C-alpha cells in the first residue's frame, strides 16, 4: 500500500468532507481516505497496482472540487 496527500480546494463544510471521502473510498484499490477541511487535503492509502494518483485527483474533480498538482 502507498499513501499520498493531495490538495482538495473548494471544500467549505463537513458535507464537502463527507462527499470527497465517499468518492475516494469508492475507488477500487483505495483502503482509506482521511479528508481535512482545515488543511484542504486528503490523505489516501491505496494500491498503486489498482488505482493511480491521477485517478484520485480525477475523482475529486468529478465530485466538483479542485485538486491541483
């Protein structure tokens, strides 16, 4: 398992955190996702053979948030 922290911009409340957490945890290969509103980030444990960091960012963006590199 690998761990990565990605920036998540555009979150403004606990509902946003729940939304981002849900979309990340729904991805195959993701074992855990901890999203922080205060830090505007998500720390994700994932299997790099199953899912890429780019796919994590894409899921965040498809949920309506920004994930700059």
